[in-house]
């Protein structure tokens, strides 16, 4: 807290404060018992204590000094229903100043879309004239508007230069993925990103098991040594029930296996996001999914009512209706061969004949029709025959474009080294 305040002070104030601190130290170190020194004497005797004729500044003096020529930045938090005019009015600024600031240029238009909770910092002089305005756009960009000599305003965007460092996380699943990932210090965004990267290979809702492990290398962005934000996951490995999946980020923003096959595939493993699935695999052990699948030719995802259900792949809605057995349900045709079926919605989000993209919300989990509780019943058909979506072999992923193959091979080699290094480091740490 104190350090933060100090950081914001101009250098000369810092010097003053540290001077004051040093002076206090001198005062404290001076013994109470002092010897009298001759005022005229220039020579000081060894071992004799002398009074030091110094005036002690009180902390109030310091505060006044700081206030005198410290810039008067004032923060205004954007409230619900706020706009620039309202905030300027609260700050005691005239409508003319609002107008001139809003017309300061293209970048000033960003002030028209301020959201509640954001902050506006204003520097106002004694004549109630705005000198400067600062508005944080992103973690690295700040809009600054300054008054010019001619009493107009000019805008500038202040961009922090970022250095990228690499960090790593590694975890083992004991109860569920979320807990293991949190324990491994992964951020919420990285947890969701990791599940997304492997979402075509692993059913995070039903297929994770105790002992599954993950290993992640991700970027961290710094500005002059100060941590600013997390960056992307650049490499990740997930071992699910003994099977190893590895993903490397390419320059195109997509993930590929180290051999250069896209992680992205025609079908998602699970049409619901794992974070909505309430029970952990420990509870599900009493309901062997394989047996259940044989009994009713589908996979059940127990989830909270209203949980969004995604289209497992790109396709066309061939049925979207209600009946007393299936409740609200949606069928999607994917190319010639595949059909996916989704039953018991509380509400449908698509219409018959509509084209849908993979991951698009097509309805919401419910318990309509013959259902004992809220869950998604999911079926996967190949050439009209029900197949277990968890075990059926699906179309192979596309390889990386030929022109990218060489550069990707270099990236992959480097990333695999990073992944293996993190494993070694973690092993050493856990020893
Ligand atoms: Zn079912």
C-alpha cells in the first residue's frame, strides 16, 4: 500500500520522503544524553556527543508540501446509467468542457461506451478547468486526453510494452478437473482454455479419472518487471486414462499435435461444458456409463437446468420440436453420414432447417418428456445406426497446411522441450 503510493509520487517527492526517513533515523540514533558543543568551534572532539541544530519537519508539513504541487488527479467510478456529461458535472466541469473533450478526436469516442465499474481519472486545476483525463482501455492501453495551449483537447493512447515470459503448471486429478487445475495455480481462463484445447479428444464431463494428469506451458506478460496479465497457453499435455494428448499453439492461433494435425475435429466429445456438470466421477462410479449406453443408446449428462447445450459439430437442424417422450428435442444432420440427437431440453434455441456451427447453443438442459431429473440425453448415429459417441471412431483431423509445416515443426520442437523441462522441474520440486 505504502509502496504503491510512493510509486505514484514524482521523483522529487520520493527524494524528500526518503530524506525525511533518513533524518528520522538520525534523530532516533542520537542518544538522549548530549554534550554541549561550542557554537564557534569547528573541531569536534572524538567520543563527545554534540547537538545537531536541525529543524524537525512534522508529518503535517510534509503532507502540505506534497499537496502544494502534487497533481490533483481524482478518480471517478462509472455508475450505472452514467455518461461523460454526468461524470463531468459531478467533477464540477462545465458542459462546454464535456463537449470539447468528446470532440477531441476518434479515440475520444471510446468515452461514449464506458461501462459501470470502470474508472475515469481527471486532473482539474483551481479554475475548474480540466487539464488531463485518463481512461484505462485494456490492461496495456490507456487513453489520455490533454488540454492544449489553444484550449482544445488532444488525445493519445498510451501503450505499455510487454515482455513475455513462460510459466508452467502441472496437476493430477484426484476429485475433479476444476479442483486439480485450481490447485495447480491455473487461472479460470486457462482452465476453460485447457478444456477447450482438448475438447475434441476428451470428454471432460464424463471421461476424466483419478490419476489423470496435465502439464501446461503458458505466457505471462510483464511491463518493466511488473506482472500485467496471463497470455496464451502455448503447449499442453493431458494424460487421460493412460492416453497422452499433446497440443502446440501455432502462429495462426490454432492448436496442433506435435506431428502437425489439427486439434480441431468434426465433433466435440461432449456437447456440454464440463464446468456445468455437477457430480464428480467418484459419484458416477455407481452408474457404469457403458451399461447405461447399451440400455438406452445414448449418453446422459446430468447438469443443472438451463445449462447451454452445444451442437457437437457443424450441421443442419433436421428436427426441433416437442413430444411427450423426448420432451423438447433437437436433431442435427452433419454431412451425409452423421446425425446427433439431443433430448429433454427445457427450451430449444434453434429451428428446423437452420444451419448451426460447432459449439453453437442449440438448447438448454431440462427434464421435459420422460426424464427423472434435469439432464441431457445425447445420441450419436452413423449411417442411421446408434453408436457410442465415446468410443466411435470419428473422421481424422486435418493436417497443418503444407506451407506452415516447416515453421510449425520448429515451434513444436521448442514447445516440446518446454513441456519436458516443466516435467523435470516439477519432478525435482516434488522430490
Ligand atoms: Zn438418456
